[in-house]
C-alpha cells in the first residue's frame, strides 16, 4: 500500500512540475499582444506623484494624469481594462524587461534605453525652454553658447543631453536634480535653467520670481514615446502605433495634455506659446 501511495504522490508531483514548466514556457514565449488579448488586461506602469504624467488620489486610490488617460483609451482599443502597476521612472525599464508591465507612458527613447526595451512612434513632442534670470531672454541657442553664460541642468537628463549637444561653449553646471538646478538659478549661481515646457510652465506658475521663460530658436523638442517590451513579433508595437496615429489625427493627444495641465497643475491652454505644438 505504501509503495502505491508513494508512486501516486510522485505522479502528482511530476504533473505539478509539468504544469508549472508549461506555464513558464507560455510566459516566456507569449507575445504582449497575445497576453493582452487573452487576459483582457493592459498592465500600465504608474509613478506616484509624477504630476502631470501620473497622480494617485490617496483617498480614492484613483489614478489620473496623461498616462492614465492615454492608458484607458489604449485599453479600449484592445477591448481590455487597465491594471496599474506602481513603479518608478528608474525601475520602469526593468519592469518592462521582466514582463511586469506591458506599456510605460512618458518614456523618452534614449539610445541607452533602446538597447534594452522597445519603443512606439512618438506620442508627442515636449518643447525645450530656458528659464532665465530677469532681464535675460535669449532668442537663440547661439546667444547662450558663450563661456560667460552659466546654465544649470539636472545631470543625465534630456536637458543635460541638449546642453551637451548645443551649448558646447557655455558654462554648464550639472546638478543632482531639476530642483537643485532651479535653486542655483534662484541663488544667482546660474543665469538659466533648461527645462521642457511641461515642467517650466508649472514651475513659473508656482514661483514666478524664479525668472522668465524663453523658447530659443531653432526650436528643440524631446520626443515622448511609449516604452514596451522588446519582442521579435512587432504586432503589439504596430497596434499601438495605429492608436497613436488615430489619436493624433483627432487632436486628442494635445487635448489630453492641455486638460491635465489645467486640472492637475493649473496651467491654462492659453499659457503655452505658439511655438509649442505637442
């Protein structure tokens, strides 16, 4: 009797291992599109406090901002519902790689990131600005590209990359974060700070004493895309690109941005200069 029981237990354990192995094989080979279609769930990376991209109401636990509004629209295209997976900007790449999330909104397609994750077409363009001390309002980037001009940026950011490319002669201070760069401007240690317009407008609304904003020519923009897992099968990427084209053609991408900028940070649509196109 005992040998028979042990034999049956062995068969059960083998069956469990086989089932687990099959599930793991499916996880490793199933494409993102197939998983979303099968589960009717679109997993979105969400960053708490990253206004206006993401904002989580602590009482209702509801997410809003650019990312969630775009996510709900994209999920409808797939006939799915949205599942929010809390992450950070720093961990989002790892979460895509490890298949914890399907998409990450608000991600810049830098060369380093392109090595490890996939990207969709550009969702919108974020225009670069300079916030300068009172009395300094440069019309061109060339006007800032002098050894006498002190420019503050947050190290490793797209602001830093732009300064490296176009302000080769300027005195560029690379600081820990954008807040530190703003403090340098306020303290007179910098003449200007480079910021994309979606960060510059809220800053000046809250702290108008910091300086004044300019958009130097030629106008420089930072493409904002959607991060996805790298796959040999391009079907998920193509489906999202189709959604992006539809939303942009309807003007809905711009609408989402303007609605959330006003709702979450109080920046009215009329505050954006005509050079800003999104």
